[in-house]
């Protein structure tokens, strides 16, 4: 997490909150910033990024490179405009992917258009930030999404007790544009249109109270940040603020007036909530207005409101849910890292034969000689074959490991007679997706009178005890997208039950026959209790992007050693997709869509570093 902060800001609170959540999930997190006043368990390394002389910026870049290498950083997440540029240069020099969270308005100048240093992906905290970046800086709209500030709602429970004296609190920094906002508010409610003198006015913010605010000292209580901001909110009847202050106030059920650096939005209600969110409570707007003529009326309305409506409270809590924001960020980190670095290749095999006359009508086989060449290559090049059961136990992005998953569909007898001895020779694991309702293959035969036998119960049990994972593949190898829901449900659940009765443990993975899958079938597989759904050559390029549509790489009869080496390299699918896009004349952005999907257990264990 790279910031350039000299005062407490929403970006700093955001980064600290996200850091602690990521650490709860097994990541190592390092925060680099000028200062860090918000508590976090993350490792903090001070670096005065706000000192912007050219020779200092060069020095900062080299220090960032040193930090990246010393701490084995895998993803850089930048949170400010100054840190973004320096982080981008360091990320390019280190070959580390970078995410940028845009917290505010961007100044437009030629260097930003020519040198859009936002890394692999940009997160904007509201619609107005996103729209300005796309409209004025021409950044790729396919690599930008809205992800609001994550706030831990459990720390800001609604407060139903009102202070004995009606109290309006203005909370925020008293320097820069936010200081101008606070000054404008006080001029309005103390001088231009004074509010009822029975209403107490608190101004909370800033490490030092600027001299110009002293003119209000006879009417206003002026203090720096004393104690927790939540305590100041709790002792307020109405809160005036923007950004994170407004979010926390609303989460505590307090009537809140949104007035930010860019515009006056007024009292937040269910009716104007969507507009208020677009500007992050007034902080970002293209054509904003500081017209405070409604302020006195809004304060009175807020005092009468007492507590915010339930509909508004629910909207705010859902929009800024810290767990959901962390889920999404973790998803983005995995996506950009796998696209830039490595994804575990999942290989698809079927039959293993030692006689070409046994090839079958579909040609879904490899020869024993061919397969042994593949396994020998993996062994010599230090690959570790794992199962889907292992995914929750390993860090799939471990730089010191080269993982691969070897899968075999249908469960042919030759998987026992020919494959099994080779796996034991190299001490390798594999995954076999078993058709459980048949004793022989009826979909890939030599002729009408000769089929291929499937594994028997004793063979399955012996292979399972060795460490081979068995996954379900329906009972009768039906196309689940072409049968009714009741039959599909029986095929899915029946195959799982049959396998579990043999091996005596839970079956976690299901492979779709023919690779045929749709949303209905995926939902049936989820409800049947599977953790993973395995496709063939369709689905996202990164495993976590849809763990119920995991894509595989097919080993064909003509997959010689050089082709096999390319397929297990870890970036095979991405190179193939980029080549496809170049050949089609399309933009690479099509390959980096980060469509939100369920993540569940795809994270794996071990330590990750953000």
C-alpha cells in the first residue's frame, strides 16, 4: 500500500482498514507513506513521497524498488496521485503488477495523457471520479471500475441517544479545500444566516486550528481531532462532512449534511442518496456549487429527523461494506497477478493407450510413451502435480513452486493399468473424474460391439488411498445442458453419492461432461455441495474468476514435448488469448475484464503479499 499522506485522510483510513482485512486472510501487507497516524497491523515503512523535487523523486523510486524486493511484494496498490507515478515506475522496473485507487479529482495535463501511470487496473471511489478520468485523461474504461471506500460497519453501530443540547458537528481537515468548506459553513450559520443560538456548534478537525477560524470562537467550539471521530459523531445531533466522515456518520444513524470540496449536496435522504454517492458526499463534481443558502433549513430538517430512515441506512451499509470491498480487491489482485505472472495449468486427458488401434472414434487419448514423456518433463523441471483438494492448502502464486493439475476424464480402466504405475513411478498426484453409473464407455467406442471398460470399485479405492483425487462426472455421461433440471440434479448428486460411498470421504470437484455448462447447471453443482466445477476449454483464464467454470488445457494425441512444455508454463492461456486478440485486431482490454464472480475457497492458504 503506497500513499503520500502528511495528515489523516480518507485514503489513509481506507488503506489501513483494507490492510488489516487482508492480513486476516493470510496476506502480508506493507504500508509505505510519509506518515501513518491510523493504527494497523501492517508493516509500516516511512518514505517522504510528498517531497517532490526531481532528485528526491528519483531517490524515492529506488527506495520503493528496494522495499519491493526486500519484502517479496507481489502486488502494489497505490492510493494517491503522487505515489501513483512513483509506484508505477517502480512496478515496471520490478515487473510487479499495480492497482491504483483514485480517491479524488485529477488535474489534467499532457504528461498524464501521455503517461497514464495507473498500472494494470484502476479503482475509482465514486462515479464522478471514474467519469472524469475517462473523459479528460482518456484512460481505458475497460480497466476502471467503481469500488467505494470500505468501512467496517461493526465499529459504527447506530446511536439512538441524542445529546442533551442540540449539537451540529463540522468534522474534517481545516487545511486546504476542506478548510475552505468549514470556513464557508461557519460564515453561513454564524454570520450570514445565524442559526438558533441554542444549537451548539462543534468544529472537529486538523492538527492545528488556522488563525482565520478564531473569529468564530465566541460561537463555536474549536478542537483538533481528539479521541475517536466516532465519539464526536455519537455526541452530535447533525453531522456536516464529506467522504469517510459522512459514511461513518450515516452508519451511526446520524442525520448527515454532505458538503465537500466540490459541491454542497445537502441533507442526505433516500431520495438524493444516489446523487450524493456519485460525488462521494460532495468531494468530487464537475460543476459543483458552494451555495449554502439551504444550510440552515437542512440543519433544522436534520434535527427534526432525529435518526436516518432505515432504507438509507441499509443502502449506506451495503455500499461501503468492508468485507465486500476486500473480496473484490483480493479478486483484482489475483487477476492482475495471474495475468502478468502465473496461473496453475490444469491439464485435460482422457484415455491412456499403448496400442494405436485402441484410439476410439473421438481420439481423446494419449499413448503411454507420450504420457511418460510428459511426466518425465514435469519431474525434471521441478513441477509439483497437485489435486483440487490441495488448493485450499497451498499458495497458488508461490514464486518458488511450479504447480500443475493433471486431470483424466471418465475413469477408464487404463487409468489403473497404465496411468497409475507411471504416477507412482514419479510420486505424482492426479485427479480422475469418474462416471459412476456405467461399467463401460458407450460414448467413445471402437465400434458398436466393442467399448472401453471403466474403473472398478476396488481399483478406485486403491488409487484413492494412494492420493489420487476422484471427482464426479455424472452417472451416465449426459450433456447436462440438454436434459431437464430434475434429471441433471440426479446425475450430479447421484455421481457424488456413489463416489463418496466408495472412497469414504467428501468429493469436492465436479467435471461437466463434454464441457457443457450454463448458469443453471453451475447452480445445481454448487447446491450439491461441490467446491469446484471443472469445464474444458471455456471459462475465464484465471482460476479464481469462476471456480465453477475452471478452464483446462487439452493434451491431444499430437501434444509432443515442445507443445506440452508451452502448455504447462503458467502463462499459456494468456499468451494464447493475446495472440487471438492480435489476430482479430481487437484490444487487449478484452482479456483483462474483471467480471465479479463468486470466490469462495479459491484463495488458497499460505502467505500472499499485497
